[in-house]
C-alpha cells in the first residue's frame, strides 16, 4: 500500500521540482503560500492549440485560472476575438499582466482578478483553461462542477481532471526539448 501511494505522489513531487527549476529566475521564490502551482508558462504554440482545441471564438468568455503572464487571455482576445478573464494570486504577476493588458489596450476584452482561483465565480465562463497540478485540479473540481454551465469547455495542459472523461486528448511534441505536452478537452 505504501509503495502504491509513493508511486502516485512521487511523479507529482518530481514534476513540481522540475517545473520550479525551469521557471524564470526569481519567480519560483515569489509563489504565494496558498498557490496551487508554480509559475511555468505554457509555450505559445501550446496556448494556441489549447484555444483551438476548445474552439474559442467571438462570443466566448475564456477564464484562465492561474493565468501567470496572461498569454492565454491575451491570445484569446487578440487572435480569437473572445472576452477573457485571468485569475492570478501572485502580486507581481498580477501587476505585470495588468500593465501588459493596458499597454495592448485590451481592457475592453480582458479582465484580471487578483485572488484565489478557488474563490472565483466561474459561471460566466464558456471556456476554462488550466495548467495546474493534478492535485490542484482535484481541489478545483467541485467549483468547476458547481459553476460551469452545460456545454462549457475545459482545457487542461498536462494534467487532467480525475473522474472526468476527456472528449478529446491531443499530444504536442516540443520543438526544443523532449517534453511532450498533453491537452485534455472536457465538456460539462
């Protein structure tokens, strides 16, 4: 039994350590205590595939939970014409992303929420994007089930939602490393 638990926990711990090491210098040390994942930005190619997989279009409202530098919400607005909401707990990331949105003059399409993603009403979302740890998705799952309307698409990068069956799974090879990104599309 102990060996089985260790085999379930160890990959998550190792990935957390790896992701923390890959994070831009200084960012990993600034992760808030109640954060659900380290800041590791998804490559732009993966971001675009996530939004395409969810079939994002004008009229959608995309929520990116743990939005980091805002690349998903910015692309959702600029390239796909959607409204977007980013939720970020880290003070510095929230400030930088908010400034970037103003620089790009996207305030009419993109909104930032500074706070805990577990405390956010997700009911306006038609699409939710996640790049959190599996354990974080598990903590978030009750909110997703509570708030999301029928038909809302959820796209997860690398870590799915336990107990949900993906409508589609897509594997994306990295252009510069051996890492492959796996995307999971769910529909509520």
